[in-house]
């Protein structure tokens, strides 16, 4: 796995270059017939230490921007919107006992769910790492007041 990095103020944000990204700071990666979804390094750092992840159940049918999961951190509780239409094929059961994986390994063991997408073209319409990077940096600078 190769990473792109950006430094904003005292923070370093990493992006895996083998994924697609959303404007809501999620990553999407093809895994056979499914796509795996997780939080970007930027979103997990911005949100704080993850204390609890409540994903939709296996078999749940998701529409674009419907609730994929709810995440509780030490700073905030927020809803993760689905970046695609499809059915949940699996959830990361490790997060029940170890929600900190979202922070410690956002592009690996900290993934949230796998979806069986309704339409492969919608995956290709998402941003690549090089397109997402400047948008992420702009938001990080705005939040840092830089």
C-alpha cells in the first residue's frame, strides 16, 4: 500500500493511493464483488478517539447517503453516510471489541463495512487519492485557521 501525505499545521494526514474517496471523507476499495468502506485518516483524526461503532446490520439495503453507521468518539457522535447504493454484505466485527482500530489503522483493520454495490459505475465516479487530496487539505486548513 502506497500513501500520499499532507501536512497541515502540526497534523500529517495520509491517503492510501489504492482507493476512491468521497466528499464526506470516506474511502471505498473494491474487494472482489464487494466494496470495503472506512473513514479517512483525516476524518478519524478530526473526530477524535473512537469509542463505539454501530454499523447497519448485514443484509441492510442502503441508498446513497443513508445511514451506514453511527460513530461515537470522545469529541462527537456522528452518522456515516453511505457513499453507494447496495446491500451490506459484512460488518467489521472486530470493532465491537476494538473500536480504536478505526484510529490506529483506518486503511486496514479499521474498515467499517463491505457493501455489495448496486452499480459499479458509481464507484468509478468517486475521486481518486490525487483528486481528493487538495479538497482534504483545504478543509483541514479551514479547520486549523491556516
